[in-house]
């Protein structure tokens, strides 16, 4: 257990579990909380014993997004801009670029910037009563914390635009249909299924998984030629790993491979 004030951090069988923990405010974000989340991801990234990460919310909500009650009066434009650039941007970019797999266990509502954090996870498993909501237009704001980037790439421009400007509450089945999540399970089974999935990934060749994540992210912003060049560079690194050699030997010996993430 960690000494964070708004985040719970534990490691269980090579899986780091990061829980947002402001249940009295439906896990809404404050700037210190965003700093603690980023620190928790840095901690999991640096820990060589951690081979997969789970992000979820404590209580019945994943995250209600930014806690607007911390602002007195009207929002100051420069403060909002600085908060997005200084706190949200590093956290979201770190989640997307770090080589370890992040599974989002969406245990309830993921709204506003909370939806952005859910979408920044590599894989998402949702409770059957959970939802994603781009609520910004309801209060005259623009989706932020990477929401426009994730939504347009996951569901396409036209559908993403409609979901954002109409602020539709996207149910778990609808998220699965649109490709915003990978699995749906009953709420009571969510963490059991998520941890089982995370432990399975943790036993895979985790360096290769991380490079695959990086290659796919890069491919969305480059030409085919550049994507193939990048794949070639990554493959040159992968082919000299222990896990590649182990995978080949296990195949030839007709046994299950034992990967070490090395």
C-alpha cells in the first residue's frame, strides 16, 4: 500500500493496481491527485517486478472528471490552460508511451477527463453498468486531456464528433460495439476478470508487447514506409531478447514457453 492521499497503489503477482480514491467526490480529479496518478505510473514503470498495470476507481465510480468545485467563481483561462498542459498532458502521454500494458477496469461512470483517462489505457474492460461520457458540451466546454485524439482514432471523425457534441452517455454494450472497450463483465466479477487478464499478459513476452504498443501508436501518425522502418528497428531489438529465444525453443520442443520479460 502507498502513502498517497488520493490514490491506492498495490502490487499483486507482477501486476500493479492503481486505484483512484476520492470516493466522496466520485474520484473527481484535483491537481494533486493528477500528480499522484502520474507518480504511481512512474513507479510501476520503473519497477522491474511489475509487468502489467491495472487502473480503476475505488467505489462505484471510475472518475467523474475534473473536480470543478475546487475552483472559486469563474474558471480562469490561463489557469485552465496551464492545468491541462502541466498536469493532464504528462500523465496521458506517459500512459500512452510507457512500454507496459495498462488495463482500465471501468467500474462505473467515466466522464469528462475521467473518460480520457479510461481511453488512455491500452485495453478496457467494463462493468455491465458502467458508461463513458464526454460531458464537456453540457457545460459549454471542449473535450480535453486527449479526448479528441482518442475518440477520433477509435470510432472515426463523424461518430466521435456526434458523441462529443451530443454528450451521449455511452453504455458498456455500446462501447463494445463502437470499439471503445474490449470486454464487458458483470460488475461483481470486474476485478477478478481484470486481474486474471493482467496476470495472463504479465506472463507473456512483455518487452515484445511493449514494442507492439509503441509500433501501433507510431503507425497512426506516420506513413507506411516509416511504419515498416520502425518495425524493422524494433524487430532487431526483439530478436536478441531471452523471450524470443525461449519462444523458439518452446515451439521446437513442443512445450509451453516460460517468458521472463527479458
